[in-house]
């Protein structure tokens, strides 16, 4: 049984107007309020990160030379660093390190490969600011989770020093939407659908091949990547995306962990403070990040 708090929030989502049905300007406005149920992170200081047009979230006594690079979700068409400010604060506290929320250009104004180019630039900026590669974890949710996985592939292929790992929350990693759970979870996922995903994929990709590994990393050669932790809700249409990434990274020779939140919805960890399952997911993420960056 899930908590009463989570059940109540899911019921609100079930009865609320669907964001995907709104025109894009209104959808973007709603996306900026995604963290509405999220509690403020205590003791975190926020500041501008002009190198990436983003934000820093810093806990008390952060670990020297360590950082999380966070890539927000929004189907490549909406979202901003401000839309994940609270989430970054909770991650900062759980991992005891600074979190940089990087901005990246959105479609349809800036189609593929703008987002992955910006993600690579943000990682390199973090290195230039003094973060050590073996003490960096790249992280993202939804499209940002798929983008974080694509970033790992791009960094490996370009010969950049690889980070210590990647944390992927409900990653959208197959823009062709071929996973079986796109259909099997359609009746229980309250936030995503095949049609809405394909619409956003078209805005991002245009006529570009949806199976390009830097757009859909489930199609990439995932050998030689750093370890990953993927979290996905048991009721998500994107369940297969997370599972395929974890399987591919593990078959490529690196540690890969899949955490499934039973009866959880898309990107549930971003609502820390609203229900205990989100708090537990944040704690799990913090423990995993510290374990991977402590050497």
C-alpha cells in the first residue's frame, strides 16, 4: 500500500486538467509550477550559475570538489532551472554537495541537437569551475533523465573525463516510444501518453531519426559508461525506458541499479516533502551519490 499522502496527490493529478492538452505557452507556464507540492529544502543557499544560465543549490558544508549537474525535465519543450529549484535543494542536502541546475535550449525554437550540445557545455563548465570528474554525478528527470544518459554517451565518445555516475529519474530515453509499457501502463499513468510523447518528440526532432543515440540513448552502445541509478514508477509508461538503460549499461560492464517505486507516478521523487515515498527516494539518491563519489 502506498501512503495516504501519495494517494491523495495522485487523485488530484487524476482529476486535474492535463498539461499535455494545453497550448504550448500555457503548458510552459504550468511546467514552471511543477514543484508546487514540494517542500522547501532547509538550510540550502541558492545563487546564480551564470556559466550555464542556471542555478546553484548549496547545502551547509558541501564536499569540496564535488557537484551534481542536474538537467530538468519537460519533454524538451518546457521547463527551466527554476522549475527544479526545490528538488535540487533536497538533492544537495541528501548528497552533501552543491547542485548545479543547468539551462538548455528548448524546442521547437531550438531543435535537436541543441539540448545535448548545451548539456555537454554545462559539464565542461563544471570542470572549469574546479569540480573533479570523479566527484561529479550527472542527473535529470524525464527528458532531463534521457538527456543525462545521452550526455554520458557523448562524453565517452568525445574523450572527456567521465563523471562518477548518473542518476536518472523516470528517464525518457526512447523518443520513438517503442517500449511495451507505453501500452501496458497507459491506463494507470496519469501524466504521460504515447501521443503526448510523440508530439513532443516531433517538436524536438522534426524529421531527424528518433533512434539517434544522442536523442534516444536506449539505442546507444552503452559499454564503458559510468555506473547509473535509474528510478522509475511502477505505473509509468516509461518503465521500459529505464529498464532498457539499466540493462544496457550493465551488459556494457558497469554497475547499474533500477529502483522501482510501486504504484508511483512519473518523476515522483521531485515532490519531496509531499509524501514519504518521495522523501525515501531522495535519501536513496543521496546515499548512492555519496557512495559513488567518496573515493
